[in-house]
C-alpha cells in the first residue's frame, strides 16, 4: 500500500475539515427555525426578571449576529482556499499567473520606496549628528566659567537655606538644622553673628528689603523677626584659584568627608531674643518671606496653610488655605503684592493681594511630584522646581502651560534666579548645581573636582547682585555654604 506524503495528507485533512464545517453550516441554516423555537421554549421555562418580549428580542438579535459571523467565516475560508491555489501555482515550475508582472512591478516600487526612505533617514541622522558636533564646539567656545571663591564653615548640621542682604553692609545669612542662623562676611568667610532664638531646626532666612532685620522660620512652629548689627572685617587677599570650566569634572568620594563634628566659631557674637515672634501654625514652619515694602510677611507650614502677618502688630491678617498636603516653600514678588506657595500636593498657588478687597488665587498643576520651590523673576515669570526632576518657566499673563521645561537627572531643591543675568541656579539631590537660562538652555555645571563643590545634597541657591567677589551662593547638607564667581560670556548674555 503506497505511503501518502506529509504535505498531501495535510492538504487532504484541511479539505475534510472545510467540507465538514460547510456541512455543519448548511445543517445549521436548515435547522435555524427549529433551533430558535427550541430556544424560545427554553427561555419560557427559565426564571428571569426580564419580560418575555424583551428576552425574545434579545434572542433574535443574537441570532442575527451569529449569522453575520457565519457569513464572515465562510468568506474567510474561501479566501484562504484561493491563497493556497495561488501559492501552488507560484511554486510550480515555469508557471505564472495572470498579473504576476504587475505584482513584480509593485514589489520593485515598494523596494525603491523603502530604499529612498532609508536614504532619507541616513541623511537626517547625519545632519543631526553634524549639528550636534557643531553645537558642542559652540558650547565649548562660549562656556560659562565658574570659580569657587570661598567656603563658609561653622554649622554643626546641614544648612537648609541661605540669603543675601539687600542693604549695606552686604552679608550672607544661613539657616541650619542645628537650630541656629548665622551671618557671614562674604569677603573673608568669617562668622559675624549667630542667632540662637529658635528651639528647632531653622528652615529659612530672608532679609528685610530696607532695614537690618532678618526673618527666620523654624521647626518649632514659629517664625522670628530679629534685628542685627554687624561690622565687616578687613578683607584678606584671596588665594589664587584657577578658573575651572563648569563641565565634566572628576567626582570624589563621600569617604573624603570628615565625619567628626565641625566646631563653630567661638568668638562669634550672638542674638538670643527675637523682636517679634509669629505664632499661629500647628506644624513646622518651612519657609517665610517679606512682602514688598517690608510691612507684612508670609509664612508656609506643614499644616497645609500659609499665613500673612502684620509686622508691627504681629497679628494674623489672612490664612491662605487650599493646599491638600504640606507646604514646601513660599516666595513674594519683588515689586508687587503677589505670593506664590508650593506644596507636596504637586501644585503651586498664586495669591494676589494687589486689590485689598479681593484676594484671588490661581492653582497650577504642572508637575507630577512635590513642588519644592516656586520663585518670581523681575519680569512676569514664575519658575518652579520639583522632585519630578523638572524645572518649568511660566508666564504670569498666561499660565496654562509652561513656556520652557528643563529636564534633569535628579530632584530639584530651592532654586533661585539672577536678576541681572536672568540665570536659573538648580541645586540637586545628587550634589550637583546646574545653571540654565530662561529659555531652558543649559549654561554650566558647577565644578566638583579637586575637592571643590558639595559632598552631599545641595539644598538651596541664592544670587548676589552686588559687586562682591561672589555672585552665587549654594548650601547643602554637608554643613557648608560655598561662594562662587560665575562669569557668563557676553555672547550668552545677549541671547
């Protein structure tokens, strides 16, 4: 008995399946009426809350759907049969089917089209690579130059915030987790004054716009206003430190950091009593700032509220509520009665006090994680930073979407914007500090080589617009503040 080949046996089985399936379909069509009648009898015998007429309509609809699927399945089988026939004719030696030349022409056209697409893709890739190379050369020639000028060492714990006075004498203020705030000589790095009035971590420090007064916020649920009087020491010659481009420097290990306690300045005078104590919050006061004119202050707390106080009477003027989670920062506009507050609820809010009878508020949802800070610029812009590793620039006139977005590789802490040069300084959790312009173009990264730079998380940055040796200050959880000289080429400033 001859043995049937595998391919012919498979073909015969497929034909038998198609034949049996077509027979079953015909059988189904011939007994459709009997089946529908049987199903109706079954429905009448079943318990259901649906009326019999509605159940009968549903049954008719399902029957129509089933017939449509049967027709589609039959068409599919016929198409498959035609495909098999064409494949058999193509595999036969010396046989072609009518229209084969047209198919070959179509294949040639498709191949040529694919080739042109590949060629265009190569051209685009080459052009992009060339543009990147050229832009890298441009960035190298116009790179910002950063110089570490001085370190301010004396706190016994991490430094959360820092600020520069707006009046003479120009000094640097730092707020630390060691329950103290310090004032420093910018030129010599010497501690001039220490404030010891808080019972908890000092989380923020801001100076009065015209008087020698400081505003500090603390974990003891209070904000203090205290006066200071300092005398600047004679400047000492600065050691010659080579200027370092702010790119691609060598990192150093955390093990180089001294683990011992840093001894604070012993001969530094101190202030222990506040002029004014602001008590209304039920949680940590994380930040505070002066409104324009210096007659009112605003505080932000972990109790999800921001409070507006009168400085002279210490009375609570307004309680700004609406955030769903703890506040992280607050900032006031330099020339208008505007306040912006940021929160862990991924939003920041703009409070308008320009009209005494109307206190409007706008909520902005531009981030996906905690908004760590939001600050005003001299113009009509707000810059917000977040733990979602982005910084966004907003236009106050149209804040539906940001006008620029900066994406980074680490969470962003308290940012600052230079008034004169319009440069954004971004302190990061990964110990880096990066500089960007208002359009989102990266200008520089502060050096972290030869034991320069921060060894732990950088918490805050602040610009100094006066003619001092340092025009940018940063502080971190490595217990030190650093003064930098940032030299931006004229070409970048024009842009």
